[in-house]
C-alpha cells in the first residue's frame, strides 16, 4: 500500500468528534467517486431503517444517495495489497441516521465486484453486500456499469465527470451534511445496533455532471428516483476504519 496517505492520521481538527481511541484496523482508498443524492420522504425511510437509528434530516428533509466509486488499498492495517482482493469497484445506496450526538451513514445495499469482500463483510459485519458484475473506465469522464448478480435485481449505468474546482464543504451547509460523516450504523449478527467509526480528511468536493442511463438501485426498497439528483464528484479519499462497537442505545 505504498500510495496510501498515512498523513491523514494527523489531520484531525475538522472532525465533528475526536478520533476514536485504540488502533484502527483497516485502510481503504475511495477513487473517482460520485455522490448522487435525491430528496426522499422521511416517513418512507422510517419504514425501512431500523428503529434503533434516528433518521437524520437537513432542514426537515431526508436524503438518499447512490454512490459509485472504485476501491484500492483495501486490507488490514499495514498489510500488503493482494491482487484481486485489495482493489475492486463498489456501489452504495445509503441514507443518513444518527445515534445521540453522532451522525452517520446507514447502508441499504453495497454492491461490489469482489466476491471475497462481499463474503467477508456479510459474515463479519452483517452489512448488506451483494456481488455484481461491474466495470469502471476512467478517461475524461468515468464510465461506470454495474449489474447485481446475487440478491434483488439492481442495475446502474452512468457516465460522470467533475464540472468545477474542488472545495471543502462548510460546516452547516447541505454538502457538509451529506458527506462529512465519520461512522456507519448497522445491526450485528445478534440483532444489536452497532457503530463502525472511520477517519478521513475533509471531503474535496467538485460539482459534477452525469448522464445516468439506468438506475434501479432503489427499486428493491420501493423508492423511485426521478431526475439526475444533486451531484458531486471527489477524485480520491484515503480512509482508516476501526472495529465496530455496540451503541449504548
């Protein structure tokens, strides 16, 4: 993992709460990422998000996102990269929740082009990962194709690119609300809610343009998405992760 930026561990002043004590256990690098967001009815989300987690809203409005990207540097702390395991495309469907004073992400699905990553995450973390046939081609734009091969049918085809200069979202802005999140929430194998904390630098966001040809990622949830949505692009984000811990709720 020679290209992983371990200097991110010293960038802490931007965090909404202190970095977690104890050793982090995993690195990831997220590349050529598109945040595609849509407003949704909070009441509709309430029926499909566990009651343990409060739906987080911005000025009373709930959001759902479809987030395509590709991963590199995926692996345990200080371990070397493994071809076919440490790099693969991933496509997330997510919304925003909180427990107490810690806002985070709740995933409805995570499609990945690695069967090993899917099996590991489903077994150890009970995250809703699914295998998919995926391709990513990067040039002046990113051509992204994903078709789920196991689980509820879902397909995503798009071409997207940055459309402006990068900037860090300001606290209190919608962009900050949608992206500056330092944990995920899920339910473990024993049906207990947990928090998995992460750390990364502030998001370098760019306005984006996208042609979304096919997007059925939220149909298994009973949610239809119309129009291109609110779009942002980020070229790269280096991330470290900790082991999950039970919430006190």
